[in-house]
C-alpha cells in the first residue's frame, strides 16, 4: 500500500511531458499541448504535406516575438486588429513570409482566410466545401421549446459595445431571452441540460442573437454560422454583407440599434406565425457557389504555404 502511494505521488508531481507539434507557434492563442496538437492548422498542414512552419499571432507584445531562424514564418489572426491589436494591423506584412487574416487586402503575400473556416470546414478532406454545404443544408423543425438565446461572454469590446445588451432587452418585449454565457446570464441550462454544447442547445432555440464585437467589412466570425448550422434564426449585427459568397442575405435578421422596432416587428411576426417561421427556416440559406469558394480557399492556402519552402 505504501509503495503504491509513493508511486502515485511521484506520478502526480512529475513534470508534464512536452508535446511536439509539427509546426512552431509564437504569440498564439493556445498553449502547446493536446489542444494544439489536435488543432485545425496541424491537421491541415499534415494532410496537405506542408513542411513545418512557424505560425505567429497577435497575443504578445510585438517587440518580444522571437522569429524562427530555420522556418518560414506565417502571421495568422482572426481578430479585428484595428480594434484591439493595433500594433499588428499591418498583419506583419514585410516582416514575415506570409500573412493570413479576415481583411480584404490586395497583397501577393496575403490571403483572406476568415477564422470561421477553421470552425466549420474540415482541414483534412479533399472536398471541404461539399461537406460544409451538406451540413448547412439540413432540414430542421420550426417547433422548438425556447424563444431566443444569446451565448456571449462580454459586451464591452469593439465598436459594437453595448449592442448585445440592448438587443437582448429589446427582444425581451416578445419573450424570454436565455442569456447562457457570462453576459447577462439568467440561465444555467446550457451547462446543466446541454453539457456546454452550444449546437445541441441552439437546436432547441427559435432565434439566436449573434452580434459581432465590431463592425468592419470582412470581419465575420463563427457567430452567424452557429445558428444557421442548427436551424435557429440568426439575429446579426456586423459586416453589412456577411460572406455574400456563402450566406444568402435573406437567411438572417439584422439588428439596428437606431431602429430596434424593425427587428421587434420582424421577430414578432415570425414568432406568432409558425408557418411563416417554418418557411424562413427551410429556405435555401447557402449560395450556389459556396462549395467552390471554400474549396478554392483551402487549395490556395495549401499551395501558398507549400510554396514558401
């Protein structure tokens, strides 16, 4: 018994073995470990047989970044750099070998590859666009137990600060808005019933507030795609034409803080008329060329990274 206790104690206090990744990461949003080893970028580079690279993001002081002496360097961020990370708003173009972001820039060493592609397209398949369209084309029922939800952690960043709170308050005139994130939290149902799985939760919501932190052309995150994937009606604020190559403009509702009555009327009409709501949910939400656009993005990224060597 004593020997077993000693072995267990030593194992508990032993240092965690360092996990190697095929790429190096600097100023990244996640630390080395199982999560990074299993990340989208690691899988993408392995599948496309891309030689090791150093990926750099925006989460450290720029002056402290240590660039690799042996690997080609790639800057990648899904953040709105002009809002929170201004020292990186040039995407390090000219200081790294290649740059990736959401901005619509014209530069031979830059590719627009928005972060939502890492959420909803597979990194290790030959036809990610086909799989994406199939997932977002699923037919859903409009008969769901919950009126509206919001999964947000804050409302104080970017030029959209305060809008998530005001939108939730406006829709509370119609029914209960389940705020299940840290922001305005009034329910533990996401944790207690759905075990922190937002997709299962959104399948039971008729509407979902999915406002971006900031308004900027091209800045489209995963937020609008989550409710679309789950058959909930997105209530969106952000890019005036969010991914117009992918999403049809009539597949979501918009929030205008200067005219909240317009949204309230649209939501009330859909809420009170299940037939109208069913038609809205079952319409074709994805543009005809979406699969080709996604495949081209994947192939271009793979080619550009491979050609850095």
